[in-house]
């Protein structure tokens, strides 16, 4: 395992983060405990959850594990999130001071702790004034309920607006952003990554394996069956089978990942994870696992260094398809610093 600081903060975290969305859903409590223990034994120190994961059950499972393993718990950096509905009332969602106060207190109770290291806004809230959200987060830091805060699924302008609003008022600034990011989904490189680099936010990529697509287990024009997310539901969410299967780019990327994996003598999943970890601004890559076997394969990517040629090959074949000015080749020289003006 390798380690780095959490965004621009001074807190050290492992460069792989255990995502716990499966806890209480695809992984029962015993399996979740085994996954957590395997992660910690491998040197992992960073756990990510959210109040809506299994309707609070994920946080409860983690809380019981922390209580049963106090020595390990002292070394763990715990992150959770709030924003989405946790009840049926009009104020049981969003980023208002009212909801966040209740959501944070409820998360602390489920986790069995008096503070969390990183509290993340799970998505933008177009209703609540940004100043209201940021002031609450600054107050929560001052009260000792959270050490830092960050965002998830924000757009580039939203990140920049939040950073500069916090600076303007002298409030605690954000330290991280958790976006979807992988070899098949790279659109954040146009606006979100530059915004995070400018604002000093570290990236915590979720779905680094694109919902299992980058593991190499799927075949062109063959609808998945069996024990996999897409096997259970081929139309599942953002990684739905149909649209991605139709894209030539999908299979070109998967083939390239497989070729690099063969060259390096590792799994396709490890190659895909290593590529994400090597990208600018990335602090820690979030690993999601249903079982210990999946996790152990992913953990091996922490020490995998792809060659410059391999990284370049993967970057080229997976280039996001947005070529119109001011994006693409026509505008790239104006977006990056160089010795010429």
C-alpha cells in the first residue's frame, strides 16, 4: 500500500480507499467485516460510506466493526456523505443547514463516533444557497464534528464557485471531490479536473472499473448473465450493457487494457486501477467489492507502476470524444501552460 495526503490537508490516507456501498446489500455483515479486515491487513487506512448506502445499514455495519476493532479503528480515516433522502419529509434531503445537521448527527450515531474525518456533500443542491451549506460545514469543523469536508458529483463551475465562496468569507475550504472517473468515463478532464487542480482538491474516483466493464469479464454482443451486476440487471444504471456495447471505443479500451495486463502479468482490473491512480489530482481510488477475492485482486494495483508507454497507450485509446473548439486539439494549447505565448 502507498500513502498520500487527503487533498490539500495534512491528513495521510492510503492511495486506495475502501468503498462500502455494497455493505448491507450485495455483501452481508459477515462478508463486509471480512472485506474490511482484508483491507486493513493490506495497509488500507481510508474508508468511504454514505448515509443512503443500504439506507444507513452500511454505516451501522462499519460502526459495529469499529467498536469491535478499537486498535484498527484508531488508524482509519472515515468518510461519509449526506444529501439524498433519508425520510419522506420535505426537509429530509438536500444541503440545507437543517437537513445536514440532522444527517450528520444520524451518521455519527450509526458509526458510533463523535466525529468523522471527511464529510462529503453527495451531490449539488440547486435549492439551497451555497453560502448556507458552506457555513454549516465551517461550523461543523469548528464544533469538532468533522475534520474536513468535500463534494461528490459536482461540476467544474460548482467546485470553483464553492472554493472561492469559502475563501471570500474566510470559511474552511473543501479538500476533496469524489467523481465518477475511469478509462471509459473521462469527461471530467475537460472542466472538473482543472477546477480541482486550481482549487487544491484531491480526487477520490468512484467506479474506477466502470461497473466491472474494465475487468475484462464481458464479451462484445454477449449479454452478461450470472453473478455480476450486469448479469443481474443488464440495464443497471450508468454502466448499462446496451449503450456501451454499441460503442467501438468501449471495446478498443477493453482490448488495450487486456493487452497491457498480459504484458505486465497482472489482471485487467489492476491495470485499470493503476491508470486512474496515476492521473493528475487523484488522491485515493475507491474500491468497491462484493467479496474478499475481488478486493484482494484490486489491492494488488496499489504497487503496480505502468510504464510511460503503457500509460500513454491507454490514455490515447480512451481519449474522451469531445473535439469541438474550445475542447480537443484546437484549443489544447490555450488550456495548458507552455513556454510559448
